[in-house]
C-alpha cells in the first residue's frame, strides 16, 4: 500500500519533462539568435570596412 501512495517517482518524471522542454526551447532560441547574430556581426564588419 505504501508503494501505491509514493509519488516521488512521478514528481521526478515531471521535473525531467519540464527540464527537457526548457532545454529544447533554449536550444531553438539559441539557434535562431545565433543565425541573426551572425548576420548582425557581418553587417557591422562590413560597415567598419567601408563596404
């Protein structure tokens, strides 16, 4: 009966799912930011060169 009332495993799984979703969102955001950051730095470099 004690095993059926133990919710520690479910809580650990929930925290794992939350961490996975947050890390997925962070990876997507960093990839999108990285692409725009490359464009921005390229534009800045060209402006400094006078191109």
